[in-house]
C-alpha cells in the first residue's frame, strides 16, 4: 500500500512577514539543537536523517518520536559543535499562506567514526509566537579521517590496483560494482574518491550503450563535475549522453571493464569475501572482493500483455527495451501499447520517422505533467549557477511525504490555471489525470506518467491517434482487433508497458537462495516513506543496491561509499533500528 497519504504531515498555514528578523529564529535554534525536547517541535513534526545519526535513511514523525529518536541517536554518536551555517536562513514561501523559515546548520560527531554532518531546520511560529521545528533534516557529509567523498581529481595513477584486504591486488578488490550505467559509474567515482579499490563491470561494448532515450541535461550529470556543459541541448540524444559519460570516465580514470558479465558468486562468510565468476571479453575469470554493489537497473524484466492469435500477425512485435528507431518502417503503420513517458517518446519517434500512421493504445488514464511545470519546481536549484552537489541536497533532503505535498500544491495549481492543453488531449480521446501524484509515480510505480516535452500537442492535433475506449483482444494478419470490434492496422507493434522489477530474484540468480533470503526488496516505499533496499544495508552485510533516476544515483552513491569506507576501516556507522507508530495529524494544511 502507498504509505505517504497515511503519514501525518501537512504544509503550514502560515504567512510569515518579509519584515521578520530571522536572527531571532536562528538564535533560539542553535541553543536547542544539542538536546531537542518534545516542546521544540510542532505536534506532527518530521525528522529525516540521511546516515548522520541513524546510520541509515530514516524518517520519524510526531514531536514525541522525533525527540526520542534524536536523543537516543545523539547519545550513541555523541554529536557536538552545532552552529548555524552563515547565509542559509531564509523564508520559504510556497503560496501566500504557506511559508516557513529554513535554517542550515552543521555539527560533528565523536563516533566512532568521527564525522562532519549538516542539517536544515524548517520552523514555523505557534499560536503564542514561539518558533517550533516543523521539519528537521540531517545529512552525513564526511568521515573526518578520510578523503572528501564529493571531491575527485583526475588521478595520476588508478587506486583500483590497491587492495585493503591483503590479497593479490590483481584479483581482490574492496568493491565490485555490477552495472556501468549512471548508477554504476557514480559509485565507481565515489569509491575512487575515498581511495577504495574497485572495478565497475559493464556488459556493453562501450560506455553509453545502455541509453537510448532523452534525458534532461541538468539532472543527468555524474558526480564531481558538470558532465554536460551548457553547449549541450537540454534534452539529450543517446549520442550526447554517451559522449558526456565517456568523457567523464576518461577524465577521472574510472576503472571500468567493458564486455564483462557477472555469471555467479559465492559469499565466504568466515573470510568476509565474495568470490565472483565473470565472463570478460568472452573468457571466464574469477575475481574477489569485500563488497558487491548491484547497479543493474533494478533487475528489470520487460513486461507486456498477451493477446490471442499472435502467430497470425505478419508484422514485427517489440518491447520498448528492443526499440531503437522508426526508420525501418517508413510509410508503414505503427501501434504503441502504453501511454507513459516511453510510449509517448516512441510514438513521437515513429511520427518523425515518417510512418503512415501512429496509434497509441491507452489502457488507463495517464497523469500528464507539462515539462515547463516540472521546470518551475526544479529550475531554482538545478541550473548552471548552482552546483549539482548543492542542488541534490535541496532536492533529496526533505522527507518524501513533505516533497509530495509541495509538488502537489505547485503542480495542481498550474494544471488548474492551464486547462487548454489537457482539454485538447481529452478531445482527441486521450484519458488524462490532471491532478496526479508524481511522487507515487516515481517512487511506487517507477513510471506510469508522461512529462510532456511535445507529444501531447501532436496528439491534440490528431497527428498521433489514440485508442482508449477498448483494449486489444487478439492479433490479426495486419494488426490488432479490440474488444469493441475495431481493427487497428499495423506493421509494427511496440509494447511500452514497463518492466517487472525483482532484485531479490536477481540476487538469487547470481548468489543463490540463501543470500536472496537475507535481502530486502528494491524500490517502493516503506511505512516511513523511505525507499526499500536502496542505498542502505540490504540485510546482507556485503551486498548493496543502487538505482533510480540520475540524481538519485549521483547523490546516494556518496552514502554507499561512505558506509563501505566506514566498514573497511573497522568503524561502521551505528544503525538505529527502533520503530515508532504513526501519530495524528495536527498542523493546519493547505492540501489534504
């Protein structure tokens, strides 16, 4: 069940004056941070910790739970030196009567390990005018005795030929990263920044072979530097994306093995070592490592519905994972099953390639978000003047339950003010959800929406046809027959119907059922509103997951690297595991 609507959270119904003396807020905060009592918070306060005090990704709600968890974790890691970060205090105003004060701060922990951390407190006044914490966020920044995980200089020699385990350095590594996409490359860079020995295994011939669609260039950067300068177009072709990543790998000397596939692995518990069997350039090879990071796209398997009489169809049937271009079908008829991002991109590509007709088959209403609406949310921090490190902290810092309310407030308001594009879609027969939940689509469904970068206008103009009133039931010689008797003529049918994600199944395939039985699932949200499995301990002491959109890979790779480094130096981050019940909603809200 989607948990976010059940978590007590609301946006503050507060109109903070621009004349506020913010120093009165910051002065009171710094005195409270060392020992946050329950009365420092509003009733339905939230605290999201990213490995700073809890050693994991945790979100706590209600003043009682937050205060209890804060004191318990603070006592374990011995936090000290709280200070306000100059220049960070500001009023955040979402609407006329939705506002709060954000204040950044930093602190240290004695540990072990000794760390540097940062945080943000979002405060609102109570009925008596006292400032209370509404949302608290804390982030592990660095292990004090180690290199900076966010800084990597082009190397003079690769650290990947060293091993902290004392085995043959040509065969034993601190970490093996399985997958050479954005997640795997990000992990490789972070591991290298912390001087860990590693290899990224990529089954493709060249870096970039796994990308075949468009990405927003601002969010497609890898760590440490802007992968795509302003000279790149906003929406990248596969060629653009691959070139940027190839240049990044070359610049930082990332240790990547192309044409290398993981076949199987064995965990030797007593030694604390993985024995991996890989195929490299067609030859079997055995390598050893202390940790494995699975960055293999969530172990996705193409999913598609089945219809009767498939053998009678004389055209071509593809899943979107197999589709490259509409060029081979110029002058022919195309059908795309599915109306999320990929379905729209393929339909638009078919139209641009010169197919005689393109029809999208819609199975359920689709949440459509114009790209400029998304840009309104993201452009204030994902832009050429703000570093991706800072932008990522802003984007990923907040509890997801708060992010959901902010996004709905902004996106729904814009949708209600700009009805014409949606009206045109509905007139063309496209069933639209105008007021969807983008967070649910991204974090629970891993898609299912469309960020409109142009295809909606072509649908509204009738250039791309839509079949939404009945579903296909069987193939014919030259197309599909629907339940209402309509026949859709086609020479090429592409199923843009998503994937089944089963990381536990992939773990079982690679490492056996005993290991698979220990690990969590991947993606989807737990009861606290945190992603399952990803970026944190999975249940196995030496197996890790990473994936998701590029900003997730870029940002959360730093935390995987920090956790691994702490383990390898013998000072693991202490993990806080206490759970708390959900509280009751108390703060006034502008959006239920």
